C-alpha cells in the first residue's frame, strides 16, 4: 500500500559538536538542498522468493570494489538489483532500476511516518510514498520513495 511520509532534520543544538547524520534517499539521484551527497547508487536486496539473505535494502555503490574472493556459487546471501513494479501512483518508472542517494546533513534526522508536513521548528529533507515488498513476497522493510 502507498502512504505519505516525511524525512525530517532537526538543526543541531548548542553543544552537540555539529553532529552529522547520514541517510539514504531512495528513488532519487540527488540529495535535497542543505545536504551533501556522498554517492549515488542502486537499490539492491534479496530475491523476493529467497528464504535467506538479508531482509533490508542496500544502496549499492555504482563502482564496486572487491576483497579477495572466489567467483563460484557458494550458496551464500545473494544480492539482486531492484526495479520498480506496479507502484500504482508512480508507474512512470515501471521496470526501471531503482536508484538511491546517500546523503549527509548537519543535525539529527528521523523518519515521520504517516505525515508529509514537518513540525514548525524542523526542516523537511524530503517526502514521498511508503513502499515495501508485495504482500505475497518475502517481508522487507518499509521505505520512503
């Protein structure tokens, strides 16, 4: 199902040392104004029928580097690219690779699920639709796209 949400940033309070926070902006290649981009990547995760592997989505770097490894199949946790399917409201991206941006911002951040307006003393980083895996696929995490 699709719902509204807002990703919120609070300005740093005096004495916190100017803390920075890193978050993933799903479905976008850029960060909002006021945030620095660390990299733009692609969403990846487990295949929807796999019983194992990770449950969460990853924002994979577009230019991966590898540690020493063997290319053979060792039945480990597999990571697949993600593409948009049957989103209802946002079908303009049907069958396209899902992108993401890793962003850094000053201050604390949190996700405000179910609302698209920020409290008066806070700043909206971005807002979007709540998406997750199809109801008859393996469970995954909810995310804002």
